[in-house]
């Protein structure tokens, strides 16, 4: 459930990714990151996105190998200082790329720098993107209800193709400055909206939330690097270069480790936003906060221009999803075989426990009336107890219903765990690494509900 941001300053130009991590992370490196964050979020917050409460956010930078931790914004003025690594909450001592948790009565976002495979731009985009989810979108209200992400089984290639055409036209309009390409993007968007209205509604909140957060991440990096004195021309030229690099490695990469479908919202949102900026469409950010997607705002601002089919893109999309459907069918068959076996019990946990966890990014799928998480690789954190449940290499079913073992909890996941004798002691040792847990068993099923 895929849920990742920040900012560079001029020093980054002479500060390579390799040098940044070589020999562990230091207080000097942490201060440089902090200065970049402050430039975009605290010093000139309205240049990125107005009304975001960045003063309330803590950022923890971890060196797990050296057992060091550095905190940005503890003083709410952008200061950086070293703190005791052992004093951090376990949920913040992430061994993945990032995590989030409540600390010191504030929300903290942590990133494990020395283990990340990202370059500096990616690290800072990650911090700003996720930070905006926390402090910028906290009061946004959902318009379309439940949000669905990832892969659907079986996946229809046609809507995926139309979304790729929207992306391609936006990319040509912004990065390559092609005349007429904005109108073409609106044409493909309108066609998608008419032909697949249910899917558009299903993707709406992902487009709105992730698209705007990616805009903030990308814009923040470049603004932080160049500073407030940069010209608009220089700012957007650097944005074009940054986006072009990520287009090849992420958004339009058919071999990216994440779902190809996931790249749609992360590309369409910021591209539409940059074009809205350049066209001088005032108030578009307030409209997005109020319940529109950046692409919807753009489509209402620019007339459509009919475009021709791209047979090359169509062929690539069809081939990709033919193979993807075969892959998902194999996963579904394996899940059903496990859950029907007497050797396995089913464990359930509230979706809220996943807050701050790192997910395997293989997405959701549905078949029939079921919703499932494919290839779940995550950490569940309970807000009310020290439970830390790590699930590796299993599949899980996603249930949109009230949680049977808790009050005022909606939505939970069910995943299969191989039986062993320790199940009676509430300690699960097969697929789960963790702590003693409180379990409530449903007598009519094999499901154990975590409490």
C-alpha cells in the first residue's frame, strides 16, 4: 500500500552520492541535509506548497552501522543535532529506507541513509514527499472513499495504455516543450475518463495525494538546491532535467522493481502541476487540496487536441500486462493453496498498524470479490503497544470491513502463517519475527486476530 522527499542546496552540486555515504553519515552531512530542508520548507514554504505545517515535523537521519542518529527541526527552527541512537523508539530505527512514528509528541520521519540505494536527489525527494503526506495533507478530506493501489487481476491493458498516453504527452509538453502536447494529454485524459469512469474514481485519491506529494518532492529538491534567488527559467530547466532522469529510471521504466501501474500517479500529478505553474493557473493547489487532481484541473484549463495512437507504446503495454496476468495468477493459486491447507493458520491485523511500515511495493490485486496484497513484505506497528510484526514473503488478503477484534477500526489484512506449537503461546516464529502478541481466535474460522 504504497505509499515516499526533500531538498538539495548548492552544495549538492559538488557532493556526490558516493561521497555522501562513504565512511558512514556524519553530523556535517546531517546539517547539510537540514539546511536544504529548511530552505524549501521553513524559510520559503509557500514557494513549494502553501499552508503546510512543516514546523511540526521531525526528520531523523540514521547511521545504523555506526549507531548514530541526527534529528532535524527538533527546535522547530530547522536546527540539526545528534541524539542517542538507543533512545529512539524502535519504530524509528528502521533498517529499510524509511519509517514514521510518533516521537516527542510529534510525528517523526526517519531514513536509514547508509543502507539506501537511492542517490542524493532520491533521498531528499523521499523526505519531502513523505513529509508532505504528514504535514501538508493531514487535513485533506477524501472525495472518493476507499483508495485502491497496485495491480488488478486480470488487468485490462486498455486503460493502462490510455494512462501511458497521458504520461507521454505530458512528458513531451514539459520536458521537450512540444507545442500541442498539453492539448493531446487532455484528449487522452478525457478519453480515459469517458471509457473507464469506475477506474478513474478508484485511482482518484492516489492521483491526488501521490501526484501532489511527488510534485512537492521534485519542486522542493530543485528549489532547495538553487535557493530563493534563482530565476523561474533556471528553476524549471533544472526540474526538466531531474524529471527526465527519473522518467528513464522510474516513471516510464517497464523493468522498474515496482508496479508499472504505480508510476502513473507519480508521473501525471507533478507533470500536470509544473505545466499549471508555467501557464499561470492561479489557485490550482487550493483546488487540489479541496478535492481535484492536478490533471483534472489542467483538463479544465486547456482544450483537448485530438492525437494519433502510438503503436509502439500500445505494443509494450499489451506485452507487459499479458506477462503480468500470468504472474499474478501464479501468486493467487499459491495463496489459495496455503489458506486451504490445514498446515496454515490465518493471522489478521488492522491496516492502521501498517502506518510507518515499509511495504514490498508489489501492490494489490483483486479477483472476484476479493482484494489481496501481493507479495507482502511489511512491518506492522501498533499505535497502542510495542508490537512489531514483520511479515516476509507471504501474500495477504485485504478486507474492507470493520475489524472483528477491535472498536472503531475499519480495514484489515489476513495472511497465512504456518502452524507450529508456539502459536498457543502467542509467539509466532515461522513467517513472523517479533514479540509476544495478544491474539483472539475466531472459533468458527482459523483466523487469529491481533489485538
